[in-house]
């Protein structure tokens, strides 16, 4: 260690080591961080970048390394899911639970069957209103029927769909109306 740059770093080495020992609470980790800090500062100096305050740069580098180390440690502080008992393992979101997915699939199938069972004009009015988002008046204009007839078709379709959902659920269930 003969170059002037290294000699200056040697002057702050013990001081930085003590500082890092207080920060991390472990002599070996502090020694590693001290060495890494010195290497980074030397690398910066070797690249030709001017360093106005070597001591400040060493401490800033060391603090940043401590922060990085703590972040890595906090990300690692979790239990491996395979080591948890089955009852302790986190559940998938409700909509991804097999029972919920099956229930939703059954409901969708029941609704499709109910819609397909509607008379053609009733089904057309319902689909235009509920799936294409047309107002009752727009549906009436498109189908050349009255607005009241559209309302009757949509109401009838909602009743049929609700009955289909009730059958899929195993009988009349207490649920919100489809409106």
C-alpha cells in the first residue's frame, strides 16, 4: 500500500470500521463493508473523477452499503412456503379458490342457458341492453318496437336469469336481484 490514495484511505480505515461496527453490530460484517467502501472509493478515484472530500465519500459509501444490506436482509426475512404447515400456508385470493372458480363457472353456464332459453326477440332486447349497453329507447329504435316492450323483454329476461341462478345454486337463494 504505497500510493498516496491508499495511504489516505488507511488513515480512515479504523475510524470507518468502528463506525460500521456500531451500525451493523457485527465485526465481520463491518470489516466487509469497510473493505467494500474503500474499494468503491478507490475505483472512483481510479476512474479519474475528482474527490473533494475523501472522508465524506467513504462515509456516504459506507452508509449506502449498510442501507443496501438491510434492504437485502429484510427481503430475505420470510419463511419458505414449503416449510409451513398446510394450515399456515397463505390462501390464494378468493376468486382463485377452486370452489369459487367452480361456483362462478356454474353461474356463468346457468346464465348462458337461461339467456339461450329466451324467445329470440326477448333475448335480442336483453343482449342489446345489458351486454351492448344500449338504452331502452336505442333498443326500441333498433328493433322497431316500443320502449315499453323493451322494458318488458328485459324484465322477463332478468326473471329467467335469476331463476337459472337459483337452480344452479340448488334452489331459491337469498341474493341480490340482477338489475
